[in-house]
């Protein structure tokens, strides 16, 4: 098979025109263009992109003839379907006007223009086809036969019609429009003419075009013209400018790494790289050699550039995440902030010559700072080279039932009943619910782990399916449309950076949700298009830390380097030992707190291990881990050679890195082989595991190790290594967790105020964390217009003052005005006179900002302390009582 890449465009007279009336509507024609070669694909991508960038109107990307003239090279065009310009003009304006349109396309595309005939049993189509056949002979233009295929089987016609209704918000009971208008007409809906728009077989097409067999043969004329496209490309990095004096990017990366190594490890500005510990120097040079050999120096330079820029402008950036923390080069250049040598993290878990794909460095930023760093990347490389990644949301089991029910006029109550019978399982498929075996191998009970009650619901659904009622029809059609694209979104973190103008590499689109371009390819394929993908992740915990540090600086005059805090702080470990971890990162669940009380962690390594163990699978090893730590269970090793690498986890294999290092030590595996083993165990790749088992046993035998014991080691690895965790990631996130615990242990009020601020949109969490403050002995005072900020804050007495932003109906602008008045030395109750509740706010004097204050105070008077006297002279006083906050501003 030879794939043909093409696109059916919306063609308009003027793509820039965006204002229309009922009389002057947006007239859109369909136009098919196929990529003949690489240049054609490039132009196809350009046209797809410009249809959005220049021509987007309503929900339609639109191009015009100006763009077709400019970007037609390498493309093949046809007269297309009944909705195209030539057929529509024939029907609406006559053959003469249609022929003029036909000649415009023929003159432009010449031998790459074809007359396309479709036969769907539509009278207007038959009329157009008769004219086109005449022109084929007159102008010697080949005829090709096609069928407009929108679904695979003819029986899917109704499901397709339902999808159209879902897309247009219509019901099937609405009469169909007979003019093919995609937007429908008054009182009617858009629908296809009949059920002939399916993927027809060769025999069916031969029957339809029995009088024009050459039309079917001529499709090969196009196939023969198509040059195979190599769409999967090696990644090309954007150009990173290096300073003068360096031969290339490799030399510059080495310079930055050596410079960082001296700063990180020697802490002596006058020292040189030769002063470094030889083992560290050897590790650095090995990594640099690997990076240089694999051609990834530019990737590291690009990444360190925007991360270090983020730090320079005050963005709080995580210490790293994933396997990238195993790179000393990443550590020395500032990409990560965890010393991989100190924690025995492996570079080959991140990158090795046997792993040909691009490195994957994902980075956490505080929520506000993330956008600042993205803005820097856009400014540095250009808006045309940076984009976010599209996501395509499919219809899940429950949503397909609800959508189909609405279209088919099933009452809402019945629709809810059907949807609720589908088990609550992520990714569960309606097809399996209705047809998979209930028990046995591959059954719903075995694969989806359904319980008795869920199985009973499934049986009920299957009874409904056989009922012959409307509910049965809904289930059958919902099964067909399940998985169809319901809508598009934007990847939460993914950013791509291209080496040149994106529109010449991949098609992009625009969205109201982003100022950046959005790729039209999703994340599964985007990297195959030759652009690098990076994840810029917003981590709320970093925002909490950032705001806590700001409050500490404001209240105590202390600027804390949160990445430099001591990892042996007794108060922090005391907090962990008491399991007082509410509000901290990663360690706040009830189950984790239970184990923390038993563990009595007293070193950072314990936190790394617990972060890795507390997850399905390895969770069962936690009791043994704790007992071994406290001497209640003997620490044993299958082989004495294993003690060095398993000592830190009390003889239990916890990390992937331990398996990798042990395979090298016991069996002489190369670093690349060790990573292949790690990956095979994680994916339960039986073929690779069987192959590597023999290699492992051969290697251990050559090293003189007992075969029976080594076979047991391998069996244990197979059982546990599929659950073993990436130590690099666990170390990074354990460090972020420790930072939050350190702040809570040493600056509790500021930390908890920040936690409250960043949960203030959730009343249940605010209540929970206020209770935690009370347990800690920290007073949380009610909102006060003379002391509160918009967010929760800490006053001079070390008490948390409720943030006005947590009061319903209070906007940030009003609070800013109040704060500005306070900064002028004026308290609000001194500057605003009382008023009657019925007095319109607009009648109040508006001098000196008093109107806005008075207006805000008026609708927060039931929730603040320093307020205008109410009738009867009383004042509202919360003092931490959260109850009234939900009704602080009724109706405003």
C-alpha cells in the first residue's frame, strides 16, 4: 500500500473577511488537495496552518485562491465533491460559469488536475457528473472515481448521523435539510443525503462505475505520481547561539559543565576542573562523551538556558523529575538540583547509546512562573517556532450513552440510569461491558476487576440490550460511536520547539485558550515530525513554597535558599516521626502517615524509599522495611556481593537503579544491557527477559557465583522489578516533600497561610487546613478589612489572617484598593461613613477611592470584623468561624 496524504479544505472568496450578514453569508466550498511529493506536503502543511491563522471564522479554517496560487507546487487537485466550487457553480450559476471556474483550476494545476466523479444516488450529483464527463473529453482531463467515505460499513450510517447531531447539538427528530448546508437551515438540521457514504469494496465500486471502468483505472495515475513521503524524521534542534570563542556546541556544553562542577563540588572560585575528585571528573567526561556522540549537546544547552533564565527572574523551579536527575551534566549546568553521585543515581537510566530516542527532561515550575519561562522561550526562538500540543478527547462509555440518549430523545432520567449501570473504571469500554465474558481468562472480572455488584449491573445492561426498546437502540448506537473524537483540547504541559517555521513542518491551528499555536498532531506522533517536545509542568507545591518564602522574608527579613536547607534538621524529622504531614507534599495521606509513625524516619534516604514504596505492588514490602530498620527483622542478602547496593534499603530491592547496578556487578552486564533489563522487567517483556536470563546466569557463573542462588535472585527480580521505582524521580520528589516539611516545622504560620491560600477555592480543604492550624496552636483570625490581604497572610503576632479572596464575592481589585488605603495610613472604618442598606451605592460620594471601598464593604458586611455599623449598631466578628463565608455576598 502507498499512503496518500491530503486534506479537504474550506475554500472561500476572501479568507480575511470575518463579517457576514444573513444576505451575505460565508460561502464555503470544499477543495481536495493531495501531496505529490515532499514539497507538496510542506505546502499542504502551510495551507492547513494558514487556514486557521489567517482564515479562521466561526468553527471553520478557511483558505482562498490567493493562498492556493502561492502554495500549489507539489499538490494534486480534483473537482472534488458536490460541495466544491466547480459543482456548486454549475448548479447555481450554470455551465458557462462552472466552466470558467473549472478552467481556473486546470490552468493552475495542469496535468495534476483531475475530474472526480462520485455516485451516491443524489440527483444533483448526477447532473454535475454529466457535465464533467463532457469537459473531460473536451479538455482531455482524466476522470477518477471516488466514494465519499465517512464510515466503514453501510450499517454504520445511523451512528454517523448521530455523531453529526452530537456535533451540531441537534436531535435526530429534527427534520433534515435538503440543501446539504453544513449549518442547517431554519427548523432543519444538517444531515447526509442517504446511507451511501461508506467504504465501498472494489466490487461495489466496479458496479457503480460499470459504464466508466477507466475512471477506476485512472486512480492509479495519481498513485503512480505520489512519491513516498518520509514523514517520520529525526529531531532537528532549534539553533542555539553559542558565545564567541567556542568551536561548537559540544565545547560550550563542556565549558558550562566544568564551570558548574567547580561551583557545585569544590565551591572555590579560584579552583580549576583538575581540582575535582577524579571519580567525579571521570563521570562528567563519560556523560559529555555520550551526549556528544549521540548529538544531544544542543538539547542540553537549550534546556539549561530556559531553566537558568527562570531562576534568574525569580521563578521557583523543582529540583528535577524523572530519570534526568541521574545526569551529572544536568546537575552541573543547573537543569537539575539533586547530586546524582551523592544518591547513586544512574546516567544510563536516563541516557545511553543503546537508547536512541531524544532525552526526556521534564521540569516543574511554580504555577505563575511557568508562563514566564514559556514567554522567554517564545521570545528567544520566535512565535512561529513554538507551539502547544493538541489533545483529542474521545467519547467514553458513559458520555457516549448520555450523548446518544439526548440525540435519540431518550428521557434524561433513563439516560442517567443507563450510564450509572456502567462500572466506574477508568478507560472501561462499552463494547466489553456489553459483550466480554463475565468470568474466566480475559473476562470483566479478571481484566477490569469488577465486583459482584458491578457484574450485576453489567447483566442488567445486557438484558436491556436484548429488550428491543429505545434503550436497547441507544446502547447499540453508543457502542458504535464510543471512542469517536468528542472535542479537542490542549496538552497541559507539552511544548514543542521547532528548528524553523512550524507551518512548513507540521500543520498548526489556533485556540482562544492560548496565544501560542497548537499542533494538529497529538503527542503520540508529534516527536516523529522532527521537533523536540518538552514538558513545562506547573506544580502547585512549588507555588506554595514560593509564597511561604515571600511571607517569611516580609515578616522576618530572612531570605531562605530553599534548595540549600540542611537535610538533617531534627525538627523536620520530628514532624515526620509524628506523621504531622498534613499540607506537605507526597506524604500526607492517612495510609502514609500510619507507616511514618512506625518508620520513625531519621535520614533523607528513608523518605526516598518510602516515596518509592508507597504505591501498588511494593506497598506490601513496607512493614518488612520498617522492621528491618529497627532491628525487628533480620537483614539478609542472597549474596554477600549484594550488600553494598542494598544496604541503604535494608536488603530490599526498592529501585530500578539497584537492579541495574546489581546486574552489572553480579553478571558483568554493560550499562546499556542493564537499562534494557530494567525496561524489560517494567514492561513484562517475556521474550527479552528469557533472552537476558541466560545472559545473566552465564555472567554470574563466570564470576564464580552459585547458580541456584543466582536463579533465585533472578526470580525475585522478575516478581518485584516490575514494581521497582525510578530512584532519580523518587529522590527529587522526596526533596520537594522535605522542603515543605522543613517549612512547616520551622515557619509553620507562613507555610500554613500559603497552603490555605492555594486551596481557598475549595471550602472543604480550607476547613481541613484551618483545623490543622488549630491543632498546631496557630490562630486563624477572621477577615479584617484593616489587616487582611487578598490571600491568607501572617500578622506581626504570628497569627494567620483570613484572606479576603476566600470570601465569596470579593474581587481582587477591591482588596487592592483597601490595601492602598491602608498603606496611606488610613483605616477603612475611619474613612467611610455609615449608610442605610437600601441606599443605592451609586449615590455615595466617589472621592478618593471611597466609592469602591464602600461598595465592597456593603456586600461583605456579614463576613468581616471592621465594618460599618449595621442597624442596631452591632458588628460581625468571625474570628476564624468559617460558616458565614459561604453566604458572605448573596446575589452579588
